[in-house]
């Protein structure tokens, strides 16, 4: 698998999703649930000092219906 996904933390991912109108709906443990006014939703785990892996990033992008080119 090519390394086409940037390595960023969960907190940075949440901040980035905020630019696409995703709001924090609730937190359960380390899982942050974000929702969009159109009904799209995703879960972003936040662990101090760790970056999201490519599989999780792919899942988040699929859930949010955002293209990787728009995330940069």
C-alpha cells in the first residue's frame, strides 16, 4: 500500500474535520463521535502521542464522504 495518507493525530483529524462542518457530538472514553448537519458521522479515536493508521484514515474518509485531496 502506498503511503498516500498523511500521518496526523486524532486531535488534528478532529480539527481538520471541523473545517468541513463536522461537530463533536459526544465522547466515550477515547472515542470522539463527530456528526455533520447532513447526517454523516464518524468516530475518531484520540490517543496521546499516536497517529492514525492508513486503514482508519480510509474508514474516516469513507464515512465522511471527503476525498483525500480535499483534506490536505
